[in-house]
C-alpha cells in the first residue's frame, strides 16, 4: 500500500542537510567517548531505531483544566484529523508508529477503511481504550455511580457490553490489547462496601476477559484518586496485580506515572510487576503534584531514566516474557499537542538510550559488594551522558528530522490546518 505522508520529504531533507555536518561531528565525538567505556555507539543507535512508543488519538487535541478548555487553531475534531496529526509526529520523530484509539470518542462506520487510512499514513493501531467513566449521548444508563463495579446490575452489563464492543473494533483495526480504566470509587466514607464493590468489578471484568481473543491482553490501569477522591476500586498496583492474577494470564497491569501516591517508588513497582509476570504496559507523562499529565520528562527526567533502567533490566531478564505496551498519555493544555508529543517521544527514547548504556556488569558487581556509591555512580554516569546525537542520527537515517520541532514549525502544518479544519468550540472542562 502506497504511503501518503503528511509532510514533504524534500522539506525534511533540506532541514537535515543544513544540520548534517554538525550531527556527524557530535555523533563521532560521542562515539569516541562511549568507546572508551566499552560501548559501541552504533549498537546503541540500532537499539534506539528499534524502539517505539504509541501515541494516543486524544493526545492530538488540547486537553484542559478542570474548569475550561482553550482550543488551538487547527485542532483535530475527527479521528481522521487526529491520525493526520499523529502521522506528523511519527514522520518527524520516527519512534511513534502506532496510535491508541479511545471509544466511543473515535467511532466510525467502517473500521477496515480506518485501518487502511492509518496504514497509508505509516501508522498502525495499539491498545484499544474503553470509556465507562463518561456518559455519552443516547446512553441508556448512567455511570455516575460506577461502571464495572456499579451496584446496578444493568449498569455493569452495559459497561461489559461496551468493552466487548471495543474488542471487536480492535480486531478490525489490528489491535491485540484492551486497556480498561474505570473511575469507579467513592467520595464519602460508607458510600460503598469496599469488598463488595471489588467483587462486582472482578465479576464484570471476568466477562470481558472471557471475550478476549487468544492472542490479546487485558491491561488493567489503576489510579489512586480522581474522579473518586475517598476511594477507588483499583487504586494501586497491589489491587491491580491481585485483580490480574485472579482474572488470568492474559490480564496484565498497566502503570501510569501519575496514578500513584506522592513519592511512591514507581521504578520498584515496575520491577515487582515484572517479577510476577504482570507488567503489561506503561503510560508516560510527568507530574508535579498529582495526575498532572504533563509532558514526559518535563519535571522529573531522572525518574524517567530510573524507570527505564528497570525496564531494561526486565528486557535483559525476561522471565516469563517481556512485551510491554508503551504509550504517551498527556494533556496538552498550553502547548501545540504535536510539539508536546514530539518532545515527549524524544525524552522517552532518550531515557531508553541512557538506560541502554548502563554498565550492567559494573552495576551488578557493585551491588553484590554492597558498594553503594559505586552502584549509584554507575547509574549516574549513564544518566549524565548526552545521547541526543544518537537519537538524531537514528531519526535522520529513518527519514525523520534531525531537529523535529523546528522542522515541524517550518512546515507550516498548524497554520494550514487552521485554515482547513472546523474550529473546536469552547469546552467546560478537561474532556
């Protein structure tokens, strides 16, 4: 199938030509420095070239605060426009080849045609996301008091049916995973019985699990609070792994960086979930105060590196297998969403590259010798390394841009879309 990429390849090549000599100089210099540490820069570049992270369809639009949404000119209003914007991100960054859709937000009448449309843009589809945390126009019953854990059996059945519908959509799109996040919980003590609400969730989730194709996974996403603030049914990784263990081997745990109590050691959670074969996926974002959904690496890039250090450890020691679903999950309130996703993709790929050059033998030796400082400095040495020439070279060789955001701005994409697309109306809240 012939591809119809959104940006001119000639324009990207022209952008790269003006930067190519400097890139070769920086790459060769870094290569010599890494060689002195016993690291082959071309091998690291090959690893980066093979790395990818999905982007969410909803990430192509502006998010919002809890009080208002401020649209940007040229913001997409349909899944077709979202795919076009996601294709821009991938064409320039070369590490985001899959889109994770959300239903019913992205519903169309012909999913086979949508899959073909994505393929012409150089994209495939990642995990399918169901929505039982919002009421939709024409919906028979409300999720106000819960969905998969609701006390009303009819509401639970409606939520189960929606998730099964999402599986069927996913099969047509070529996906092999369903992500389930529910906003179910309470705002007052005594509002629900903790045990009975979890039992209802597990019973309903088991019905969805039974509808999974053999090669699919169910990714259970936990969240400590919001929209429920006193309790949530799947509040933490402990609840998530217990639910996944009860549901079966196709159920895995999905970790979102913002869905934890303050100061929780997320990298340790990654190691624990992998140890028990339940690490299913990771949603990348950043936070300062809570589930802020800020751009990946914008607040705490060191934590992102430490998370990837554990992910690399898991990759090198796969136990029962290692195939996590990586996705960017952010809310772009004050930036151009395309620029934010490009910047986040680079931050994530950079953390992966840095974790890939950790001297694993030296780290293990220091750990076994209880040499705390040497172990710490082994990690810190990798973290301090500027791997941007590796990322840029991998991008350029794959047809992307050496410096993606300036290339995007020079393309005039947003200005053109502002003229072509319908304007997005003012919003009352985050979605």
